[in-house]
C-alpha cells in the first residue's frame, strides 16, 4: 500500500511519556515502547507535519540510511501504528474524529440491514 505523502499523521491523544531516548505509550491495545527512529517518528506525528516532512527529518537525522529504506520503513511503521489505533493517518483539524465517526457510520449501516 502506498501512502499519500501529503497525509498529516497525528498520534491519538493518550498517555505517553519520554524517558531519555525512549517513549512509552499506553493505549487500549497495550503498552508500547519506542526508541531511536521510532521515537523520532512518534514525536513528529503531531498532525501538522506531512509524511514527506517526516521523511526529510529522518533523512537529516540518519544520513547513512538509503531514502528507499526510510520510505518503506516509515510507511510500514505508520500503517502498524494506525492498525494499533495509536494514530490517525490523515489527520484533519476541522474534523479531528473522522476515523471514529466513520466507524460509527459503518456500525449503524450494518445494524439497519439486519
């Protein structure tokens, strides 16, 4: 799956803390620990930066890693975080709960068909 580089990923508000170079996240899906580039990505997923801007930031911080590797690993990481409900992949500040609203619509549509 190819993600649009203009998407603005945003971490879901919740309990997380930074200790040194590690980030610890608590969610309904469990406990997560990020370090290194994963910590950097987590902090950059603020809903303001595009995926392209996040890639450039990683390239600046890890200049010896090939661009293709960064693109592939970032995409896989973002998709995994979205699957674990840790972020909204394409955050829209005018409709911040789009994902939750969409899931409710699906639920209501399925109930009306029963």
